[in-house]
């Protein structure tokens, strides 16, 4: 009578086994790398987590490392959503750090141009200069793309080497400090990003990254220019047909993304290094791209992640609330139990009376009703159809709310051959939108009554399946 449809990839056992196996395999491969050094891999893993999150000092260092990665990831989001495949963040970061270093050495000190400059004004000007330098650098790539049809991927990758050579020249020549090392003098302490956590090295770079995140969200989701950037990325021809200057949008996207990458360089040089070094970036420009891709995948696959880990729903709901993005309850068919199904014919009921009965039953506590007139896949009634009432007792066995499933009713003949099939979506039997979005409450049972008309003359058996499309 009852059959539970559960795809192998959606099986909790398969998901748990795959996830746990992947994690264990990653740790095993990492442990093998320690063997040639006669080191204890377990001690190394414990040290890894303890050094990053096990203390305030480690947390501060983690925040410092996260700030430039966030800024590069934001630049990646702006560029790629605009259809501009920019990969030159290493160069932008390097040049942004160079400009910030020049300004730090110029603004404070014995030979300073502006000795009495307030700290707040200094940081605002430094950020503005670094952003402008990165915007001009990346904007050149955008100009080549928009005016001459150049490939921004190849051009931006090659530009990374040019930026690296420029900084090598600066730290080996005009800006070199006394000594044999290719680096500048140490910046005055007044130009360092201030600490935000006493007793740690956490500096204000993470605050700059969070502010940039808010501004990028405002640009891309609440401003017309952001809408035009997104449309340009989705379909340049349609954007051009709609009156959008695609070339200028490419140039703007390149400038914004380059400016964000250069700001990451400022955070690194004023917050952590406190001097300009050769090889300052250390691959941050490329790692930040990976961070953006992982964040995008997690957001695009948020429904699948919530299905597998319901505890994440609150996290995604908090993130999506300011974006007006609704995160539905997890879809877990193994938690839906159909305890009883009853299908009876009602020859005295017409379609009008059926609708009235559905409305009456919907007002009863714990009952939900629907009429076949809205059921997906239902055909128009004919003269030889019989009105029927389907009653389903559905229970959520989970300790959290789950999404309302679709129901499939199959009438079969004596040989088991299907003769009638009806599919009811959640919209068909849950008319209240708020109740539908909230899902079936935890540890709760609901009675669902569905009215339909079908040719049941040859039907001798029936079954109901709960599934998610």
C-alpha cells in the first residue's frame, strides 16, 4: 500500500557516509604528508586548530588573515557577476600596498609633508588612494576588453607579473631601506591600522572588510548601477538592447573590483607587515577568488545544504533576511511518515459541494483540505468520473520543521496496473502561504483531505506516495 521514494543520493546514510568519508580521507592524506618528517599528525592537527581558534591571540591572527581575503572575494563577486572574468587581484593587491606604503612614508615622519594629519583623515586618504590605484590598474584591463575586445583573463594574469616587477623595482631602488633586504623602512606607528581586540594582533582591517561587504551589497542589490552590472553579466546583448552601455559597465566593474583588491593590499601592508616587501601578496589574490567561489557555491546550494544539515537553516535565514531571500524548511522525505490513507467514493457530492466540504474541513484544528480543481496533473472531469475523498494522516518525525511534500495518488486495477494517477503539490493542500513557508511542525501530525474526481470503475487498489520534486 505504501511506498517511500528515497533517491540514493538523498539517503541520510549515504550523505553521512560520503561526508564523513571525505573528511577522514582528507585528514589521512594530510597525515601521510607528515610521515617523512617523523611527526605526529594528530598533534599537528590539534596545533592547527588551537593556533587559529583556540585562543584570543589565534583568533586575532585569523581575523587579520581573513580581512584581505574577504576584500578580494568581494572584488571577484563584482567582476564576475558583471561578466568580467578578472583574475588580476594579485597585481591590484601589490600596487595597492605600494601606494599605501608610499603614502605612509610620506605623511608621517621627520620629513613628512603633513606632520599634523589626524589619524582618521590619513586612513581615509590612504584607502582612497589605494582604491584609485587598483581601479586604474584594473580599469585598463576593462578598457582593453570594452574597446578592443581583449581577453580580460589573459591580460589580467599577465598584468600580475608587471605589477610584481614594479614593486620589485620600488623596494630595490627608490623606496629601499638601508641594508641588503628588498624592503622599505618600517612605517611610523601612527600609520598602522589600530588594534580592535586588546591583547591580540587583531586590527581594524576586518572592520574595513565588513564595511566593504555592506557597500557591495548595497551597490549590487539596491542601486540601479548594480542592476545594470548584473544584467550586463547575464546577457550583454539584452543589456545593450535595453539601453545599457555595456562597455562602460565592464570598465566600472573592473575599476570597482580592482579597487577592492588594492584595498586588500592596504590592509595587509598597514595592518600586518608595516613595511612594503617583495612578494607581499603571498597568493592572497588567488586564494580570495577561491573564497568567493566557495561562498557562491554555498549560497547557491543553500537549499541542498539545509536539506542535509537542517541546523544551517537559521544561519542562511539570518544572512538572507536583509536580502529578502526566504530559506525554506529542509526537504527530508525520510522524516515524513504517512500513517494512514483512506480513499472513499462520494457519489452524492458534486464539485460544488466538494469545494464547500474542503473549506469546512480546512477550518478544523490539525486539518488541511484541497479540491482537485487545483491539483497539478488533474484532468477535467467527464461524465463517467466519480467524486472521491482522499484522507491522509501525515506526521513529521523530526525535531525540526520540514517542508510540505507533494503527494501522488495512484489507482491501480486488480493486476496492479495504474489506471489513474493524480499529483498534489504543497500549494494544492496548504492554502495559507505563511503556514506553507513554515513547513510541517516538528513532531506534529496533520490530517489532509483532498477532493478529486477520477474514473475509478477499473480501480481496485490505491496508494499514496510522499515525495519532493
